[in-house]
């Protein structure tokens, strides 16, 4: 569920920071879509504040960067299948 597919009643569980032509970003978003996990996508090439957040505050130098909106300590960069599976398990339990 990309941000354009979210209704006003749906709260995004995750924020996915991406850039165009990023296969790992696409795979991460596709996984969340398949599992029905709501997320908000932010393109860091068009949002300078988001770029500064992931590089300066979180310390990442690659995308995707995924942030759990319920736990700001739960975040990762790159295609992390282990973290995606963990997110899906928490989503099912909720």
C-alpha cells in the first residue's frame, strides 16, 4: 500500500525512504504490498529534509531506508529480508 493507496483512516506502519530506479526499494515496497503492510513512501531525491534525516540523523548512505513508525529505534537500510519477515510477523500478530 503505497502512500497514494492509503485511505485517511489507514495509518502507515512504516515509512520507506526511496529513490527512482532503485531495485531494492521496489522489492521492499512490493514485499510490503504482498503482505498488506501499510507504508508511506518518501523519495529522498525530491525531499531534502528526508535525505538529511536518513543520512545525518540515522546515519545511512543507501536506500531503501525503512523506519517503523511505531518504534523509531526500529529502522534499517537496504534490502533486509530478515527485517521484512519480522515486519510481516508483527503485522500478522497485530
